[in-house]
C-alpha cells in the first residue's frame, strides 16, 4: 500500500497578512534546532511503523511556514525516509524567492529533493506590498530562473482577488509566468481567514474585498490564457504541463493515505474502520517536545495517548463528501465504480444533477463523473447532490 508523507516546517522570517497556516516568526536557532530534533524522532517512529506495515512512500512534501529557510537540516530526515521511498519518488520543498541561491539549490539537490514550489504570489509591486511579501518582482523573476535551472519540476504560487487588482494586472502576472516557462502553476483566490491580519481588517470594514463575479472573471481569464499554452487545468487551483503534475496533490484529491508530521500537520491513514483515521498535530510548535509518539496496532489509541488530536466525530457520510468533493474539483472526476461499491448503491442522475447534465456541464465517461470547471467552486454543493442521488 502507498502512504505519502507531509512534513510541516512552521518557521518564517515574517508573517504574511493573509496566511492562516501553523507558523511563527518568533524563533531563533535554539528553537529551530529543538524542533528539528523532535521532528527527526517522529519521522523515525513513523518510518518504523511504515516498515512494519510494508507501506511504500511515493511522495514527500515539506510545507510551511517557510521550509526554504533551511538546507542541510533536511538531509538526516530524508536519509531516514529513504528505506520506504518508492523508486522515482517525488520529494517537494516549499520556498520563497529570497531563499533561492546557488548554494541552497545545490544543498537541496544533495538532500534528495526533486521538486520545488515557490511562493511568488504576484509580480506586481502594489500586490506584494498588500500581501506583506518581502521580495520584489525582480527577485521573483531571478529566483524562478535559478530554481528552474536546478529543478525543472518547478511550481509557482500566484494569488488573485487582491483588492485593487485588475484583469490587466492579473493577466500580466499570468503572462510573466508563461514567459518564464514554468511547468506548474498554483493559482489561489485570496481568502480572508478571521485569525489573519487581513481577515481582522475586513471584519473592521478597513478593506473591501473584490466582488465574487470579478474574482470569477479572473479564474476564467486564467483558463482562457493557460489551457491553449499547454498548461492543463487539472484542479480548480492547479494548472500543469503533463510531465510536471504534482503527484503529492493527487494523493489529497483522490482520497489517498498520508502521514502528517509537525505542528499543525494533518494525516489520513487506513485502520479497521472503513472511513479511515484522520488526526492532526497541535499547532503550537513549542509542543513538539511534549509529544511522546509511540505507535501500536491500536493506532487511534496510541496517537491520542501521544498527544495528537483525533477526529472522532467523522463518519461514513463525511468520507463520501471528502472524496467526492475533492475529486469533483479535478478534470478526472469521481470514480463511479468506487462510489457505488463503497456505498453498495447505484448512482441515479436526477434532480439538479440531471439539469446539470442536460446543460452539458456534467459528463459520465469511462467510469468517471465530471463537472464543468465553471462548477468546480461549488464542489461541496454538488458532492451533496451526488450523495443524495445514491439509491
């Protein structure tokens, strides 16, 4: 069985005003050294468990935070993981433009990374300032050129829906990415999480978000520009050339299993229950040394006694909505055989689904149910309708 790995590095040089991930800018080398030491012990325990289960790891993803702040610290971690890595495994690292140097790129290659993801967010000075990014357009362009030479399998993140952003400036960002010949683009609409600086400003009416139809027009503009240029729209926020599709993303999108390690990390694992086991690490990076990870046959109990957080309320309907919802956001769609065999029921296209099919926005083909990319933002609504249609 394949089980992927996600490893969270919470440290940042500064906190971006839109970010709601587990992160901290309040750290020094003593704190990061302690975190990596604890992380190493947890990776060792999880790898031992994988060996005992004879699980293989096809993808590893180091996210954050800003994992690109570190280089050689990853070598002992990846050495521990190497016995369970599959052949030609994808090993990804997130970084920011100001992390990219010839020496950092060389160090990451020597550690065993095969793919980089750069947080560019925008090539526009005004947008970078609004998002509190600490790099310039010129630094972004140079970092992409350097990174791409060392890691052809390169992704960049861009954000749309920024107040003041126009279709012209958004198109300029997309054209710049195309001119740099990046193989994978992750395009995210700006979210206003309540615990972030931007979220609080919005609640106080200090910022006015763009209208939803304006944001959707930016999404449509991306589809119009990128698809004809060889970047396949594979998921609501992701476009890639075929050879650069992120395999780790597909683990999440298709309901695959993965181990999450580190502050705020989430995991989804097989167990005796048909719905699997979802858990998370506490968000506070200072609690890593308080966790005493010891895994046993009773995985749920051993995770809970170790100090991890289990999702105990999750049931079969939750599993269905998770997997249907995530797969509906992709061009591949929902596997009908899996759906019907899992539920022991037949799918009936009726009601709202029938109308969607009549409009040509729902297609049943080669064992998959897909919906038009214009509907991908409504995946939760359509996932509910699909569950209702299982008779």
